């Protein structure tokens, strides 16, 4: 049973739905993994902030040089080195930044000491801003506003900052106004997370591409199977038609002969039986030749033969078809080197097939012109007719095995659909080539070079 168009449509829809579902699952998995890693990182930072603050407590006396905080000038950069070490021990290598916040009497503080060059807001900068409540020093750094308590400052920084966790460094000064705060944070960069997951995402994407390729291959295979099934059906329909018509003619003529006593009339019916029997014999012979032609090419019987002699024998082999179609075959044999080497039976069969197609697929009175000429070491044979030609839609398929162009009436043009494929194989078996020169709708021409 040949699958219907609806079957392929349903199958394609299901396959497309599966592809979309897989893509959705892939995207959902990716975003879920990103969210999970973010949450995991945030939790680690939250747990790490008080540990860092505790470590800093041991070296708090090195923080102050006069009225200003100058972390870059600390001996050995003890705080920054210590915090970096703690982060690395906990699995954070360059992805986490830290900042040190302190409220000074004039509102100055430091920020992002391991990412940016430490900056110190001087009174000159502050004097340029009137009614300062809060301002940024560098990214994610905010000073304590006027009248804002330490707890309010911590709460506001926590709300306004990105992934930041704070813990106070106790014991730096007796005054709460000079307490120092440690902040750990990680920037929200999706690209950083994507780099970590890229190999997994690439593998999944590759699998999706492979799956899509397999889907295309499956659909093409199914379409090819459907086409071959249809070709097979058409072939057997054509085969039955090719045999039923002459058999029917023979049966009818035999029936008339049994009932007729007119000798003159009987002669015509005897001729019908003879002609139709000859056609049947030729059809059977053609099928046998075609069924074996692939294996025959390794056993081509090369011999010296006269190309013109083969061509001039064509009308005799097609006399019944020529008479029925009131057709004529003309020759223009201009080659001066008609002697060639090849298989006489095969080449004769090939030329006859081409002319036979011209007679079958043309109107009555068609004229077929066969021309030969020399082309260097090759001989060129041109077989041209003044029939309807070949629809340009089918030009690329005429040499395909079992192909028959749709002529409206399926059986108007008789044949199995394998004649031209057979001819092409014969020509190529003799190291030659054949091509179509289409003059649609005013006939067509086959050019053979041997």
C-alpha cells in the first residue's frame, strides 16, 4: 500500500512537534541550570562573607593611615591577599569581587579593591556635589547617607547591590561611625555561565542537528519509496497494456476467421495476426534484453561494423509502426568514416528504441530524420523528429529508468518507460554519450557520439 499525502503530512507534523519539544526542553534545562548555579553561588557568598570578616579582624590595626583609608598602601596588601586566598580555597577563582566599605566623618569610603584601582573621594570631589545623600564611587559602591544609621546603610546597600552579602568587621574602632564592612559579590554575566555550560549545550545542539538530519533522511526515503512504488505500479499497468492490445487484436481476428468464408477478407485478418504476433515477440525480446543489459556490458561483443548499415535497417524493423502512423524516416548520412567497433545487436536495439519512441509519442505523419557526421575521432548521430517534443518539466528525467512523461491519457504513448534508460546504458557501455536537444513543442532531437 502506497502511503498517502496525508500520512506524510501527519508524520512531518509529529516530527516537527518532537523537534520543538526537544528545543523547549533544551532551553528550559539550560535556564534552570543557570539559575541553579546562580543560587548555589549566592549561597556560598552568603556563607563566606562572615568568614572573610572574621579573617580581617586579625589584621584590623593595619587599615588606618591618618584620616583616610589607603588599602593599596597597606604593607604586603594583607587584607586583599587574605580575602583572595579565602575565596580561592572556597572554589572562587577570579569570578568573585570584594569591596570594603567604611563610613568616615566626611562620607568617604573605598570599593572594589580587587577589581579596580582603589579610589579615594577627596573633599574637592565632594565639594562639587550639593546636598549629598548618597553617591557611587565605582560600580556597586555607595556611601552612607546623612542621618543614615549603620543598619540602614547595610540594608540599603544589600537591596541596591547585585548579589552582595555583607558582614561587619568588628573591633576596628570604638566608634560605630568608623566601622568597616566587607562585601562579596558576583556580577550577573550570563556569558560567564554559558562558557561553563557551553560543551553541554554544544553536545545537545549537535544531537538535535543529527536528529533533524535523520528526520530529513527518513522523509526523503519515504518519498523515494512512494515514488518507486508508483513507478512499479505504472510499469506493470503499461506492461499489461502492451500485451493486452495485440492479444486482443489476435483474438478478434481469429474469431472473424472462424466465421468468414471470404478468402480475400481472410488474408487481411491473417496479416493482423501475423503483425500482432510479431509485435508481441519484439516486446518479449525487448524485456529480455533490458532485464540482462546491466550484466551484458562486461561482455560487449566488439566487432567492426558499418554504422550506416545499422541505421538503414531501422525502417524494416519498425515497418508495422511506420505503416500504422503513416510516418516516414529520412536519412542524411554524411559521415565519411562509417566503420566503427561495437556490438551490432546492442547498437541496433538502441537506435531502434529512439526512433520507436518518436513514432509512438507523435501524431500521424511524423517525420524522423537521422543524420550522421564526423567529429574528430568520433561519429555523431542525430535523430530528430517533428513531433510534439518533450515537456521541459520532464527533460531531466527522460533517461531515468521506468520514467514515462504524463501525456494526459496514460496509455496514449505505449511503452514500458525503460527504453531511453536502456539506450543510454548501451551508448555509455560503448564509451559514448547521449543528450537531448529539446525543440518543444516542435519536436526533439537525440545526439549520440560514439
